[in-house]
C-alpha cells in the first residue's frame, strides 16, 4: 500500500483545547510539525546506531511519523469523531496503535472527564481494531519545569513571576504552586488571587529594577494578549521597573523534544 500512513507501526494524536483564533491552529500545527520532524530525525539516528558496520550508508529514507492534531472545542467535529476518523485511516494502512496526548497544562474537567470520555467512546466504536492509549496530560510532565526555568534564566531578572490562568477548583492550581515553589518564584493568576497587579505591586515596593514574567500557557491567545496589555499599563505606572514577558511554552524549541519523551 502506497500512502502516507504505510510503513508506520504507530501514530500520535495531539489534542488541544481549541480556539476560534486562527493563530491558535497555526501554533498547534507548527508544534505538531516540529514533533514530527524530531521523531523522523531520531529514527534516522537510531537506524545508523543499530548498524554494525558504521561505513554502511542509509539508502531508504525512513517513513515520516504520523503526528495528527485534534481540538476538543471550537471545531465542527466532536473529539470522539476525530479519533474515529483517524483510527479508520490508520487501520486501513495496517497501523496497530494510536497514542493520544492532551495538550493541557492543568488537570481540569477537560483532562479528567471530557477527553477520557471521548477516547472511551471512540474505543468502543472501533472495538479492538486498533490499540488506543490515552497518555497523561502534558502538564503532568516534570520536565516542563526545566523549560520554564530556562526562560527565567534567559530573561535574567532578579524578580520572577510565573503567571497562569488559575482555577477555582480545589487543587486545580497545585501544579503551578509546585513549579513556583521548586523555582523559588512568585505566582500570579488571571482569574483568581493573587493577581498579576498585586504580585507586581508587592515586588515593586522592594525597589526591584527588573521583573521577569513567564506565562504558564501553551499557545498565544486572547488571555496572553490581555496579559501583555496589562503589563504595558503597569509599565507606565511603574516606570522605574522594567517588565520582561516570556513566551508561551509552544514557542520554545525545547517543547517538541519534551513531548517526544512522553509519547515514545
């Protein structure tokens, strides 16, 4: 069989929340492409390493890994239907497994209920024709802390703030609290206390000249734009302090490598 799926034994599906902002879709596609490219590159390296004779040349280009994307919301097709559609294509091509990674940073209702329900429904319909595995959500990976630490290091400021969406659910902010504690940084939220303004006001009192603010978000969107706008206002209010805003995690080149560690 000659198609883009032939020659692969497994496939991967990255599930994001979804957004009506076209930039969100572009960012997800870019991340998936980076994961795909790194998977292909690692396949080439492994094939060379497995050869007994280092002088042999790799003649056949390895099959491009399958890294598909799907959205939970803001899409015409429900998630379980997207999984079924992809599963049927994989089955016809002889692919026997599909691993699904939720691109979420916090363990909210989408991670705990919505995505598992969609995966279970798709699994029931596809029966045992393909092995579907739901992986732990991206934010559960301890290595993400290293990506955040790298951003703080690059911004190089004496005061540091990690800002997240924030959750009113009991224990919903624990992952952020653990990261902030490990990195010894201040924590701020968009929708619950402490707010970015109150956190900055506390730091500015200490006459700090520079504050690094790293967003605990995957993709650029309305919330991040609002954070950037708020920082511009705060910059005018506190001209003696310089505010440095970091990037969402998907904009960092290291995130694709961390995703590969999870899905492999």
